[in-house]
């Protein structure tokens, strides 16, 4: 088996080169001439036009080399072959560029490792004893019975690339890195590494090496006068000192002495040249160490001393503050200066300050109206810019803010105090763009005169700025904001003002006399002789105010004064936290703010969601302000009484805490919302807002004070109305009492005010926490009677609680009220609902539950939980998303985790026993046939008890209503009926006007005692059916359906009287009601 090592092609280029070196295809039958190889010649011979390794059968290495006069790059080509599979013991090293022909003596080398245990090819470099892999092929690239691979390696402009192809010219690898050769190579070396069985199995052919010698001639980078009798020349590279002072002259004057450094020359004359004069310097040819020579030439030199520039005759015109990542320029910071005068400016007596740090400057001259680029020492990436000079010490421009100043002697010539607010446009803030001045003559404009560069490479170092506009007078003068107190007004402008501003213009108030005017940089403060009253309005009249460039401001503004809000004077009245999918409103998150007080308030300084309103916004009593997240005004902006974009809005769908505070940090309102606060099934899916029901409640944040919007748009931003709380008309009641480690926790049917609790008599109780608006936790002796009064958040009505802990029922009145036994949804587990239908509290720790007559009695609770009369207890393993399963779930009900067997899906039994007297309390024997016969699929449908006063009767159970998502855990059953008296219908309102104005647009059709399949249709006065609201649907004992005044096609019906026909499956007759449409 014969393996062929790759065809290898290696090339390294400099910008200007000449060819050198060798080519050998061994067709002449030897390797000792044309070219003449040296080294261990006895270990090699030529056979059939190929160079073979022919070494003794032993473990060793061989060495064959050629001398090289390559300067810093090469082009290599070769074919290699192995008659075996290469390994870590049998491989070949090729030193392409080496400073010695013996590997053990090499200090620097660029070499290839061909074949190893990984069967790969590596291009590596060695410097001293440090080896570094530059490029590497994938593993096993040489692991084949026949291998023929070409490798192309090139170095151009500091980029080293390697491409590997197989015999079919398919690319196996293509990679590039940055690399520069930094040593002088002299040899090309072949170094096979072999064992005794492989000592004659290597061969080589078509080896060629093209040297690429640099031939760039040295040049004079710059020449400047130092004083009036000295000139410094700076060269591009080191030159030989084979020149004489007689070869230099200025207008025929030969220097009296000369000092030559490696890459600079200093010329000295005894007699001075004329000050502020330009003379012609002639200089000879220079040669570098490789013999490249330049031509003799000349250049002008300007002699200048003693010129003192005026302020702003030398300005900072461009800064590269953050060069990374590069847009096109090198990643180098720089400071660009511009000479705005008509004189040459010398750096003598100049100092550059970066904040407090002194940056010494080299000697330089800047011609009139030209640029000079300052770069850190050691930086070479901007050397192509002819007017770039290196500072005498390094500097680093801070990315966020800094002050850069130019001082001449002790006088400020220019200063630039930048900060991150200057960095516009913001999309260029990530780096790579310079900060440029727009109008060099408009330095007084400050930050308004600077922007990020518009150059495609990110900046314009040493040349005219990309945003240069000599006629730029700054942005249009405007008032940024106005802050009004009862007796003062501060007007913030977008330009600097001083005493001359008032001399060129006027400022007056329409309804007040100004007592005093104070100028504060970019603002003017007015003190009035008479204070404003709350809600009083006025006008500011500004005429002829000029900025530093002469641009004028003329404006009239309306203002008002109102006090900042106190706690409860600004509240959130509506939240759209999940606008998708939308129903009719724009898919935009928003908050609606409401002023529920009797006085106007000023929102200036109010902080919402971490950001602050910095403008005077008057909110009248009862009015709203909608804050939305849409950058562009939504199409329904007209619906909003007032609206504004508020970028900090980021409302998570799962819930969030929202805080509002005033300008002194006091909390005005706090709310923690969640999807469970929605009151309808569809609202949880999105597109429906949460609306505050009553704004005057003591505890606004209570979940019971929020409901899903009933507006057909999905929300009513800007249209706050008090909502009636329909399904919770009962007074505040105690649900159950729970014993805890700290004491007692009281659970109420409604939210209470935890800050208003009255203790009667002397009781060792202490309010230690309010876990939620409906809970109150007390610390104390759990055996002590409770005698307290709490107050409802809704109406502040009191509830007196006198509870004798010992006066507890042993289970009488506790019933099984609802059960879901056939759930097919993992996220919506089965549940059992218990209900206290008695007159005494029930201690659930004394109650046991048994399933299917198993004889295993499982306590409901290990700790005492007192379930109050008319309260619910749910057993289930619901997660946090239970509201998505049963949106009508009552979060006020007690939820106990499920630790019991799974319920049988077809039939089974559930029994409740008293552990005190071992008596049966209640029993349910259920089966699927107990469901409503009109349902084809009863999975995920709960069974509900119809009348809680009827004991163990299968006819007293039926399916939960569809409008309640087939389950009402923790709430009054959808099929609850104390007595049956037929379907009762209520129409609200009886007259509708569906014109989209938000007033009486829809009609609510309320049904009671309708536990049957129900159909509802709408007919006009001629008896023509216009639409059907429901068809044979199980609605439950109480249901509400809505009609928006449209027909089956969604078209609004004509004005007139319409009949509502209600028909149930169990009745042959229809019931009718009428609706008037205007």
C-alpha cells in the first residue's frame, strides 16, 4: 500500500518584491547541482526523477537544506509521498524560513509538520523556545490509501491564509489569520523523521522556492523646523549613514553640523533663518540595509517661533474615542486638531490635557486651515496619513465622558468636554465611528456641533470631516421643557444663554409681573411677584432670543401650575400587558393613569417603571393619561383622551410589579398584576386589558377590584368608568382560619385593609404580615379567642369577628360540591371541591377522605385549617397557570395540593369522614352517565352539585356550563339552583346605539335557571332572522351573552325593534324579549 503526501503550495508576499531562490524537479538525476543541496547527502538519492530518503535502517532523522537569501516572504511548491501511513514516529518537517540549517540551532523558523498521530498538517512558527500553531488542517486528512493534497499559503498585507484541496480540486480547508514575519531567514530545510522500517519510504518531487525580497526605498516621512536654526528629518526606516552634511542645504546654505540617528537626521546652522518664513530644504539619496535607494529631493520648511494663537485658532475637530469594532479604519484612537487661523502654528509651549493627565506633544507645525492627527506612541496603523504625529506619552480616550483641552502657556485655546449623550445617532454607539465637528467656526454650539462621522470607513482622520458644514448655525432654537412652581418658572433651552441673550431679546408673562430673572447656562428662571393658585394657567412670550451663532427664537407657550401628586392622587386604572392577538386595538402595551382626586395635579417628576416624566403635564380631576409603547402613534390615538409614548413600558405576560412615585420619592401607587386577575376565559389568551372597577376603594390593588375589559375593542384606553362588581355582591365575610407556626391566618371573601384592624379587649395578637389583600396573619397564642374588626377595601364597611376557637364543627355541613374526574390535560389536573354549607367553622385537620371504598382514610390537612361557612376548599395539583385552565377559578378559595390516588375516569366514589366521631359526613358515587346527555364528549368537564341542600342524590348532579369553561372551582356552581322556575331573561340596556362611541354599543342578555341546551336568535320586526348567538349550548344556571348590533355577516343592522328568541331543548315553546336599535 502506497500513500502519497500532499501537493503543497506556500506563498508569502510583501507589497513590493523581486524573485529569487530555486526550482528542482530532479529530472537531471542528482540533487548536488542546480541547485546544490547540502546536509546529510548520504541519506538521500535520486530515482526515476524523484528525491528518495535512502537512510540506514535505524530510528533517526535526516537533514537536507538549501541556502536562502529571502528577506521576509516566499512562495513554495512541492510534492511529498509516503509508502506508509504517517504517524508520530514517521513524519516530515519542512522548515520554509529558518535562521539556521540545523534544527537544534534554530532560534526562529516558519515550518510545516506533515503527518503525526492525528494525520494532519500544521503550519507553525518558533521564536526562541516558544512554538505556536498558526493554521491546522482537520484530523485524518492524510489517513487514506492514496493521498494527493495541494496546500496554498500566502501572506499579503499581514494576512496569512492556507487552502487545502484534494486531487479532485475539492476544498478541504480554507482559513486565514493575521501574521507578520519578524526575523531574517537564511535556509530552507527538509527533515524526515523515520524508524528502521520506514528509512527508505519517503520521496519528494517538484520542489520550488521563490523568494520575495522587499524593494521599498526609504523616504522622508516628515521634516520640521526646530526653532530658527535647526531641522529634523524623520525617515520611514533605518538607513545607512553614507551621506555627508555637504549633501544637505537650505537655499544654498549647508548645515554647520549633522547628527544621524537610525531613522532620523538633525541638521544645525549657526546663523538663524528668518522667522515666519518658508525655505526649501534639499537632501540626498538614502539607502536601507537591503540596498534599496531613494532619489534625492527637496521639500519646504517653515520657520516659526513666538506666535501665540488666540482662543479657537487651534481646535479639536475629531476624536476616535472607541475604535473597536472597526468599521473600516484601523482600531487606533486619535485626536485631530485643526488650524482655523491664517498663520502657521508651532507646538512649542503647547500642552494637551486629557482630564487631569498631561499628554506631552512633539514638535510640529500646522499650516493655516490644515489638520494634524495625534496618535499614541508605537502606533503604526495610521502612518499612511502624512500629517499624523505621535504624542510623547500614551493616552486612552474614555468611552463615556472626558475633557480634552489644548493649553498654550497658561491660556486655554480649546476644550472639549464630551459625554455619552453626544453620541448620535445611537445606532453607532457600539464603536468604530469617530466624533466629528460640523462647523469649525461654531464651537460655541457645544454638543449640538458634534455628531458621529458619516464616512463609510467610520472617520476622516487628517482630512475634511464628513459632516463639515461651514454655514451650520446649530439646531433650530427651541424650549426643551418648562418647570413651573407656585411662584417661579424655569425655562430650559437647547442652547447656551448669557446676559447678551436678554439684551437682544425679551421674555414676559401674560398674567404675572416678573420680579427677578436669573440666567443659568441653558435655562432662565423667572421669579413672580404673585404666586399661582392650583390649576391656574398663563403664557410665556419669548421674542428675539439668539444663540451664539445669531439664530433667533420667537415663541409663545401656555403653562399652568398644579401641585405634585400625593399618595392615591395618581393611580393605574387600566393595563394592557398582553396585546397579542389583538381584537381591535393596536397591538401595543399601555398603562392608563387616572387622577381620582378633586384637584388638578402636575405629573412633572413622576417616576413610572423606572423613568421620569420631565415635562409639565396637567391631569384634571377624573381625567386620564395613556402611556403606550408604540413609537408611532397608534391608529386609535383618537380614542385616547390624552396619550404619549413611554419607551420604558415592558409589561411581561406572566405578571409584574409596577410602582409610581412623585418627584420627592414617595410611593404614590403600587400594583402587582397577573393573568389570574382576568375575569373571562378569552381574556387570558391576549388582546384584552385589565380594568380597574372602582377608583375610590380603600385598597385599589386588590385582585377583586380588577376585571377583564368588556369593551368590544379589547380595552378602553382614555375612557375610564367605574364598574359594578356583580358576582361578589355579598358583604365581606370570613372564609376560613388557618393555624400557622406564627399564629393564626384569616382568609376573607374580599380584600381587606391590613392597615385598619381593631382589636377588642386585651388580646395578645399582633398583625405581622398581609400576604395578599384577602389574607391577614396574626401572631399570638393559637388557643386564644379572636375578637377583632376588619374593614372592606370596597366600601370600608366593618366586619366584626368574634371566634371562639373551641366552637368548631366536627364536619357537619361539609359537602362534596364539584369534581373533575376525567381530565386529559396534564397542565389542568383533576380536582375535588368541598363546600361548607353549615353554620359553624369546620377544622379540616379532623376530616378524612376515602376513595372507592378502599378503607384508607387520608386526613385533609395535618394542621388546623378552619373552613368558614359559605367557603370553598379545593384539592388539586394545579400549577401557577391554573387560570389558563379555569379562568373562572376563584383565587380566594383555599387550594390544597393533591396527595391522593388519581380518580377513575368512568366511575368511582369519594367519601368524607369525621375523625372525631368516625362518622360519614358526605359521599359521592359518580359515573360518566351523570353528565348532561346532550354532551358528546364529557372529558375535561366537571360534575357540579345543583342544590347543596339535597343529600346524596345522583339526579342532583350535572355537567358544568360551557360558558364557564366547564368548571367553576372555588365559585358558586354554574348549575346552582335552589328552586327551578324556568328560564328568566334580562336585557341590559333595552336600547342600544352600536356606533363605536363606547356608549351603549352592545347589549347584555342575562339568563337564569337555564340548565339545558339553549339556542338564541335575533329577528327583525318582519320576522327575518338576522343572527344566531348560540345553538343548542349548555350555558349553566346563570349566563350572559352579548350582541353588538350586527348580522351574520358582521354588518350593522338598521335601526328598529328586534326580537330575541330563546328556546331550550326541554321546552317546546320559545321565550321572547325585545331590543331597540338606534
